C-alpha cells in the first residue's frame, strides 16, 4: 500500500513542478511520478542538510521545490527542451 501512496503523491508533486517549470506538455504521467519521487527526495535531503524539518504542507512545498530543482537540472542536461 505504501508504494501506491508514494506513486500518487510523487505524481502530484511532479505534476505541480512541471506546471511551475512549463514542461507539463513534455512530461507524461510516468515522468511526473519519477520526477516527483526523486525530486521530493532531493528536496527533503537538501532541507535536512540546511537544518529545515518540513512536515505536512511544508513537506509538500519542499517536495515540489526539490522536483523543480530536478527539472532545472534535467533542462540544463538537455533532457527537456
């Protein structure tokens, strides 16, 4: 059950990040889920390094910020044009 919730929340985070970065038309549902999960992990890792503990709505915002950062990195590498 946990993997299903992770995929759903990851998809929502990836979708929100793709809207912010204007890559929504280029990304499908699988890409949104992957970017959401990996980006959220990146955001929470970086927040932890900076000493920020985020939960609830703050955790969602940190997850979206991490996914946005991941999309920026992927754009720089030429994955998204």
